């Protein structure tokens, strides 16, 4: 059998990742038209890998390809967020329940260590640090469950949520509330209580949606 060389990351994949980060940072704002010609010139590439990259982002829901009008960064409405968070609560709840059933003592020790990072970040009012630890906690649960389909569905929806113009942790009191919710999740995991862990996680996700809605309502009333 002939063993071929391992190919480097395809150019379009690198371009997709760069654009993905620009979208998540809101450098490319929701609703913005994507100027393919300008981007190709900026990156020093042809339009072909750029268009392949945009197809990848379109499959993730981050951009929308409109016939004869071009490509636009996807704009998430309040209805979209309601629907996405409803599905997220179901998926993350299932992941939490499966974690309670499958986690070893070592798994729980890692989750506890990550939770301690949440505690430290909250004490320092470090929103960015809290966000990173929160992401790590959820991702660790996905690793424990080891269901690639469930993990992929959650990951894809989390990418779309990042398109929101707001961040739930900036809502008054949300950091403290989120930490309390994480404590409940960890306590239920420690009891190996699958139903309790699932319910705590669903409430955690739904609470995040309510916090985003409060921010949006406040900004709308101030406009």
C-alpha cells in the first residue's frame, strides 16, 4: 500500500477560520455584506478558496448566501434566539444527564477543577475569564459523554449564538446567577442524579436566554 503525504490544512479552511473569528469578534457585523473582491485582495488569494470558505460558513449558519445579491453575515433575530435556546436547552440537558451516568471519579475531579476556575473568575468579576471557564466546563461534559453527533449539534448552535450582538454575562447580576446555576449542576453530578443534572442544565441555558432578552429590551427602550 502506498502511503501518501499528509496534506496541510486546505487554504479555504484557513480562510474560513479567519473569517469565523472576525465574525465572532463582530469585526464583521451581523447583516454586513461580505465584499469578496476586497477580502480576496486583503488575503492575497483568488476568489475560489474564498468562495469555498464562505460555503463552509454558510453550512454553519454564520453567513447567508443570497442568489444574485452576494453573501451576508447572518443576522440573528430575537425569534431566532428563542428557537435556538429552546433546542440548546434540550441538547445540553441531554448531555448533562448522560454525563451524570457516565462520569468517572476522575471526570468529576476535572469538572470540579474547571468549576473552581469559574469561582475565581466570578470573585474577580473577570467576565472574559468566566466565559472561557464556562466554555471549558461544557466542552468537558461533551468529551465525557463522547457522542459526536450530540457534540456537533451543540457546537454548531453555540457558533450561531455568538452572532448575537449581546453577551448574557453583561446583564446585571447574571455572573452571580450563572455561578449559582453551575454549583447546582456540579452538585447534581456529584449525586449521579441524571434527572436533576438535566433539569439544572436546562434551567441554566434558559436563564442565559432570559438575560439576553433583558439586555435587548433595555437597549431598545434606550434607543
